[in-house]
C-alpha cells in the first residue's frame, strides 16, 4: 500500500517521478485490455431483452468470457517478446488468464 502522506510531505518526489517510454507503452497495452473488459461489461448490463432474459443471462455471459479469454491469449502472444514489452505486462496477462481458466 502506498503511503500518501509520504508523497504529500515530499512533493519533490512527485515532481521527479516521470513516466518512461516503456511506462507509456504499458499504459497503452493496459488500456487496450481494459477496453475489452469494458465492452463485455456494457454488453452484459441491463434489465432485460425481448426474450425476457436479463442481459447477464448465463447464455450471454459464457460466450463473453470465452471472447475475453481468446483476446487475452492473443495479447499474450502479441506481447510475448520480453525484450520489447515489460515483465509486468506479461505477468498481468498471465494472471488474468489463470483467473479465467479456473
């Protein structure tokens, strides 16, 4: 956990803390993955459909989870080169896949 008082009492630490090119690249990758999660969430929310099933109906959720799993598998292969992409990206994708596999 980050001690916010530490940074509030030492503003020079925030000023000196800069994002690297790799940090920005990681943020773009994370955003791409979060957009997939957001899309799935928006598709599954709601109160009902013409068939009188809620949008979170199991028959809709499972294919969505399969789509998310496939997208994460694709991202795992796309960002596999550790000389180009950071270890936290690999770790995050692998942890997400492990959760979906359970």
